[in-house]
C-alpha cells in the first residue's frame, strides 16, 4: 500500500511541473502474441488518445487511453466458458428436442468479442534526427479494463414433409460476461514528422507483456499474455 501511495505522489509531483506538449489521436490495430486458454486468434481495431507532457529538455511522459474491440476465436468455447445454464440445462434440452422430433434440426455456433479500455503511463525521450523528424522510444506500465462477451447463435429448421415446406428461424443466447483489470508493461517506438507549426503526423509500434497474477484481477480469463500494436496518428501541439 505504501508503494502505491508513493507512486501516486511521484506521479502528481511530475504532473505539477510538467507542461502539456501535444494531444495525439491514434488509430490502433493490435493482435495477441502469446495466447491463453484455448484462444487461436485475437486481434482488434480501436482508437486511442495520448496526452504528452514535457518535464525537461527532451524528457517527458505520456498518458494514453482509449478503446479496442477484440475479435476472439476459441474452438469449443460453449463448453470452456463454464456457462452453467448452457451446459447443465439448455444444451441437454436441445438434445432431447432433437431426439423427440426427427424433422427438427439445428446449427449452433458462437461469437466472442472483448471490449478493452487500456490506461497507460509511459516515460519517453525525444530524439531529433532532423528538423522535422523525431524518434521517441518509450517504456511504462498500465492496466487493461476488459469485458469478454460471448453468445451462442442458433439456427433452427422445422420440416413439414406433408406440405413439402421447411420453416427456419435464428436467435442468440447470451452468456454471462467475464471481466477483469490485469496490469502490463509496455515498450514502444514512434516516429513523428512535423507538418505544420501546430500539427504532426506519427506512426508507432509497441509490445505489451501482461503481469501474471493468477486468481486475481481477471488474469485467469484474459485471452493473451502479450500484445503487439501498430498505430497511426495526428498530433496537435501546444
């Protein structure tokens, strides 16, 4: 607890002497490196905002946040989600209904998404290569506030042989969400080009590593241990 209070005090002390340097709007594409659970694919699109502060000379820090929408692929997710309603009550009823009526059939699938809101603190240093070109390495840490969402898709078909007719209908069955807020370390590199006195364009890439905190902070249900991100942005300078 004392360490957390000390970090907060250091942060607010740095913020009090820092000057806002720029506000950057980023588009984001991210994908998982080392995946957890039975996830076979995890990638996202999103948007981020970065507030960049200058402390002295070329040294400063940034605060980054935004939103990413992850699409996740996890075979057999209906059985691995630990959805008691589906496993213990609903799916047995489906099996029973199909056995009772040979003219009834169903196609079952699942779609999984994850809403991700990162909050990141980075320390950065600007290296000026030319008058209009700056390279900025950065390192820091953050927290991912996530919500994993999953629903089953059911397409039912009822055949009426005497009328030579089939009736088909579809609907979704939503599972309980999985949530958490695991911490991570982040390392990145950006290239910024000055267009106007008040406007820059930038491209960046970064790597994030999730801290292992088993049975807490939602780590056990988070879909990956590492993440790669690519960003394009425009900066408004102050």
